[in-house]
C-alpha cells in the first residue's frame, strides 16, 4: 500500500490514499520498495514484524530503505512453508455515532476480542464518537475493484449534490471515494488521511485556510469530507486539463504528475477508479 513522495513545493496540491493494491501475501515475496514505503508499513502489510524483516534482509537501519530495493519475506524461499495468510493493513478507524465494537469488528473482518485487545478497550459496550481504534483491513488484489457499494440513495444524493456544485461528474466523485475508503468515513491511513476522500492533514489545512476559508469537520462529517475532496478534485482537473491526469494527481501528487512521471501503481489506481465508475455509475 504505497504512499508516493511529495516535494514541499507541491505539498498543498497533494493527497495520500490508502488503496490496498499490493495484494501480495507473506511467503510470496519479495516486496519491491516503492517511493514512500517504510519498513513498518511493509511489515504491517504482510503481517510480520519489523525485526523479522530487518534480520531476514540484513537491514542495519530499519528507518532507511530505498525505492527499488527488494525485501524478502518470511517463508518466501521455503517451498514447504505453510499456506500463507492474506495480507492485511493496519489503519485507524474513527468511531462514528451509533457504532458498536461488535459492528466495527464485523465490518473489518476482525473478532471482537481481537479488536478489544488491539485497542485495550476496558469495556466493549462503551466506545465514544471520535474515539480512534486500530483495525486490520484485508488488502485487495492488484487491479481488483472494491465490492459493490451500499444501496444508500440518501448518501448518493448528497455526493451528487456536492459534485454538481463544482461541475464534476458525480459518478467520478463516487468512484474515487469508493476506491479510496470503501465509503468508510471513520477510516484513517497511517499517513493521517481521513474519511471518504482520504484527505491528508496538509491538504485539509490548505483547503480550510486558502481555498474554502472556513473550518470543516472532515473527520466526522461525511458532507464536509466529500465537499473538501470534491473541491480538491476540481482544482486538479482545472490545473491539469485532463480527468485522468487529475485522478493520477489525486493519488501521487500534482507536482510529480505534471513533471511527466506516472508510477505503475498510479496507472493501476486510475484504471481502478475508471473501472469502478463504469461498473456502478456509467
């Protein structure tokens, strides 16, 4: 689940996402390091520890890995190793009004005990809106579109209203939001990207201070989150003059995109967004 590098000059026009496109499993390696990868993130993706990866690969400084470097995975060289488990990524979930521990556990395919222990919850019957919980999410296979969106006409109507107000194709906004978060407002990436549109803190600050000029509640309000993400997408479309380039810039950053660089994982991201849109909102 790569996060691509951004330069300070283009940080205001950049947003990270948590699209799980790696899809590999422990024992299937090696993992090729992408720009923005960390050894901690790779360890979380393959459900191993940083120490295991560091020792297996002879890495003296776990803080220093380079793009293009191949990271061997435990069991990868052993044809008789046991069946690998599906890769999972650790994220944060912001508790929403009406959430329960059991409901969150079901949503993220975890056990109640596992969710409780991971977050040291003293009473599984008492969680509060705004509380942050660690969850572990199965990674999607490369190029795999997310499952079918929920049948929620009220939610779709809200997205359509916001998209139309910025002159955007509502289907495109829905597809980006679905690819980004699976329409999970409480989802928070390791980079701090939050909500439906996976907005990073630097993007939120820039949008609030310089673009919208008002404080929004992007962490708990779906409306505010989608509004900010849609406005950001409008800016990227206007700046690039091309929807596909704007989608790419939403993922890998405006500066990188306009410099002519297009990473392979970015190409996959654009393809997935387009496929989701054509499948569900043509």
